[in-house]
């Protein structure tokens, strides 16, 4: 037999047996099928998905728009999974090869299923908005994130089970490690629970202006699992552990319905009783007739003599503005201060200031 004939026989034998006993013709056919589905994936993404997005964009329902957008990734992955499965059916594999390919197909299908579930959680949050009266938006976002993480963990566990890796012993082994971590991460869990309480009790939400004495004052930018980010009024960012909001009194200035003005107006002791009565009456009339102040029966309005102080007769003024906006409140206070000064001057009285009188007796 010539060398050429030997080479031809060897070539045909290699072609027939191929890789691990798989015919190279079958391998080429499988690769062709797989790349064909890759090509279909591009067409599917370009025409089907885009047309579907255009169709749902015409509706006023946000759920279907969000659902289509979130499902774009799994939809593009589906032709790959299907193509790989069909391609591998053309391979004549024996022994461990069959088991390996079966595990690959099962793993891809499992990933596709859990990825679809993961992406579907986001659109479902649109439907959960109906319980907005019971749960805050931030708490709903937390729940969605937690469910997504749970789905990822379950998907990973399912894939590991396919490849014969039992997660039970792994979890049991991590249990001891978790106890050790928990002992050293008490503050982490403390902040996590505090953050959940803040959201459940709806103490504040993103965008609220809050004040915590000796801790922070500013606008809430985000509420995380461990901490909350506050934008202070000097535009700097502060990250505050959540337990501070659970253990301290939180004043939510955004929830103010009416802002209060509480002043002490000190007048000189030489102010007569008639002048005092006129000043009180004119201040009260101004507040009652001005549109910037709230003067209903359920809102406190008081202009009364408070005390005889060391250097003045003090009039206590308490009233509430209609606006809850901080800048508008400052403008109302400014107008009121000028009007009070005009009233005092019109009545020929004067404001008191701390002073000391010295009396010299003559013998």
C-alpha cells in the first residue's frame, strides 16, 4: 500500500472518528446549525423585539412597555439555547459525552428560566404600586431587589445541582462561618433592621428634608440596606448608618402642613397700658387680615403679654403661615417683622434692649 493510500485511510478514519468518537461531519453540521441560530438571534432582536416595543409603546399601560423592555435579554438568549440543543442532537456521542452535553443543555435552559423570572420582577413592581398606601416606594424597591437576589441564588443553586454539586453541605458549612460573621457584623444587621423599620413606618422618603438632632440635616437622596445618603445644604454628601434614624427623633420638615412663627417682642417699661393694648390689637388684626397666615379655629393664634422681664415687657406672638415652603416662609416672616416695627413706631413706643439703671442717692 502506497503512502498516499495510507494517508487517505488515516484521513478518513480521523474524519469518521473525529473528536471523542464524534464524526467531524456531524461537528460541522452542529456548528452550522448553531451559527444559523446565532444569525436568527440577530434577526429576532432587530425585527421582532423592535416591532413589539413599537407596538406596546402606543398603549398607555406602563406594565407591557416595561415587560417588553426587560424581556429583551432573555428573548435574545432563547435562540442560542434552542440552537445549541438542536445542534447537539446531531452529534453521535457515547458514554460520558452524552451526559456532559445533557448537563450543558439543562444548564442553559435553567439559566434562561431563572433569567426570565429575574427580569419579570421589575415589571411586576408596576403592578405592586396598587399597594402604595400600605408600602412606601422605597420599601417596594427593597423588596424587588431582595426577590431578584433570591432568584439569582436559586438559579445558581439549580445549575450547581445539575453538575452534581450538592448545595446542602455547602450551606451547612457556611452556617458556622455565618455565625462567626454574624457575631462580628452585629452593626450591619442592626442597620439593616433599622432601615426596614424606617421604610415600614414611612418616617421619610427619598427627596424629604429631614433633621436629626446632633446627627444630620438635609435632603434624603437614597435609602440603602445599611445606610442612608443625605445631601446637606452645603451640597456635601453624608452617609449615615440607618440605626441613627431608629434610635433618634427624626423631624421630617417636608411633612410640615403649616410653619410656625414664635417670637417674643420686648417693649420698654415706659410703654403705657393703652399703647400695649393698641400694639397687640394691631398685630392681631394684621395677621387675621393677611392672606399669608392661617387663622382658622383649629390653628393657634396668640398675641399676649408673656412676662415682665428684667429690661422689658414681653409680648409673646405665636402664629402659623399657610405656606410650608421654607423660602416663602422666610418672606412672610420678613413682612411681619417690618409691619410689627411700623405698628410699634405708630404707637410711639420703643423696643427694649438689655440695660442697667444706676440710682445715686444724695445725703
